[in-house]
C-alpha cells in the first residue's frame, strides 16, 4: 500500500446516474436488505468510494478495507486516515483526511419546508421569522450535518445542540462546549460543507477532483 504523507484533505465529487459497478460480496448482502430505491445508490456510492481510495493508496478498489454501512459513518483502519461521505439525489462527495473530518452536500434547489425547519431548530427569537431565506436555512442545515459527521453523532440526537453562526467560519456544540471549523462553498448546483478541527488549506474548493 502506498503511504500518503500529504496532510491536506482530498475530495472527490461524482454524479450519481445509476452506473453499474462491481461491488464486494459483503455489499451485495447488505443491499439485499435495503428498500429498492436505495439499492442502486448504495452500490454505486460504495463503488465510487472504493475507486477514490484506490487512486489514493494504489490498492485494487475491491481490496480497500472499507466499512460503510447504510446510515453509519464510514470507517477505515486507523493507519489509513479518516473518511466522510455525503450524497443527495444526484451527487456524491467523498472526503479523506489524516485527521477527523465531516462533509455534507445539498442541492441548492432542494425542495423543502424551510420555514418549518428554521422555526423548529434554528430561530432564536420570533423577530427573525420574516427575514429567513431558503438558502440561509440550507446552509445552516448543511453545516450542522457536516459537524455531526465530524463528531460521529446522530442527527436525531445532536441537531438541537449544534449552533450555526452566520458569516462565521466555525460551528459549535452547546452541550459539549465544542467549537470546530466550518468551510462552505458553492460547487455548480450544490452547496458543500466541510467540518474540521485542525488547520486545512485556505481555499479548499480548489482541491476537488470532480466528475461532473
């Protein structure tokens, strides 16, 4: 296995379009228990993750020691660094780093009830209700998703504790008194959020390996 000494994170972006890939036997078994709409996304995304890491470590994709169960944080052996993944209906992002890291992707035109979501989780007082915009709520949601993945937490348990500060490059967890860095940028039709503790490249949007 090739040692990867560069401490900068590496990001891959893929369009999800139902391409057929060669999965591992374990991934086939996992897919057999998934609802049909999720089967293709699961198999395609895991294959893309393996391909990404194979280019990094010079290993056959099927030999990558990856554990990535549905709804669980992906895991690699300790000596292979840290991994985070996220997908929406048509795209997948994969990020690798020597240090712990979290990533989230959302389509900018995502159709959701932004007022209801904002009122339930993000509004500190009633005076802000009329000012809220969909893109602001989406950025909050995406930033918190990335932070939860960094912390290997659960959305249902941790959403209420993470606080997003507009125009700031950090996000913090009220209960744990934890503050981590947050980078967000627009990439074509998607917003990508990255949560990290250690220092990173100042312009992380320049290190994407994209397959549009």
